[in-house]
């Protein structure tokens, strides 16, 4: 016998109608935020960067691949990692299906990490991924745009508090990526967006994790509609669970 509340169809319809009002308000607010996001001012990017890619070295404008918009996910895979962040890996598993739709809408979608391109290519083969993934190894790109941190940055109170008394799940996370926690935390996950107009690149938007709208894999959004929800907020992953 279930412990969950069980009511008549009429009572359920009344409760569902009340929740629908909140869902519609949330959707309307999301539309407002999307409009404001497009109105944000842009910042011209004059600094030159060179990335490692499957097709050889490429500049930031070349990463657009002939399109006018570039959406980058900063996938946590540092130079000293043995494997990518499990959460980022989870998200990346859903990118291949989205790439073609985004490309047809004049948007190039890709990941960038600081590990050397050879490491990324090996992991990409291991996971069976097809989306473009570039290496920012040896560049300031991730540092300049807020997704990599120096040893000095790690001395900040927010980092020190975490490093001095890390939760168990975070220690397990460091074990999964094959490095110590301070080294692991030098990478950050999230999104950056850029526009290319008349040969000039502009930085238009940044979205930091753990913003769940753009970080949670789509299947978890589906789970939110299932009767028992996600059950586990952060399921445990081990390196040996990934395809080899």
C-alpha cells in the first residue's frame, strides 16, 4: 500500500490546476529572462587564442565553423585529470543529439577543456561521442572566461572552506577523475556564448554551474515528471562504469 496521498479524480484535478498556474508563471518568467539575455551588451574579444582540435590548431573565430554563433560548454577535464568530471560526462552524453539542430539554427555547439587534445580524443573515443571538443591546453582561455582557477584563486575563502572540510561526495568525485581535490577544483563547469560579426568575436553570455537549467541532463528533467522523481540528486559514478 502506498504512503503517498491518494484522492478522488476531482480532488486531483483541483490540485493539478493549482500547480499548473505556478508552472505557467514559471514558464512566463523563463521567457522574460530569455528576452533579457538577448539584450545583454557584448564584449569584443581581441585576444588571440589557439586551440587543439581534431582538425589541427584553430583560432577562436575558426571554432565557429562558418556560423555566426558559438556555444561552448566548459567540460571539466584538466591537464592532470585521468578522466572527465562524471557530472560533465553525464551532460555531454546528451550533446550529440542536439548538435545537428543547433547547427541548422546557425549555432555551433562544442566543448572545451584544458587537457591536451590527445587526452580528449582518447576519452571521446571511449565514450563514443561525436560532438566537437577542443583543447585549451597552454592557453589562458578558460582562465580569462571564468572556468579555470589559479593556485592563488584557491586561497579564497569559498575554496578554502571546501578544501579544509570537503564533503564525502566531493572526495569521491576527485577519486573518479584521478587527481587530488585541489587540482580537481582548478576547473569549473558552465557555458560561454560568443557571436561573430564582420570577422570580430564578441563574448555575449556566461552561465555558471550549478545552474540546473543548463547543467542537468535532459533525462533528469524527464525524471522530474516521473512519480518518484530523481531519487538520487547525484548518482555515484566510478571510472570502471564508463565504456572502455
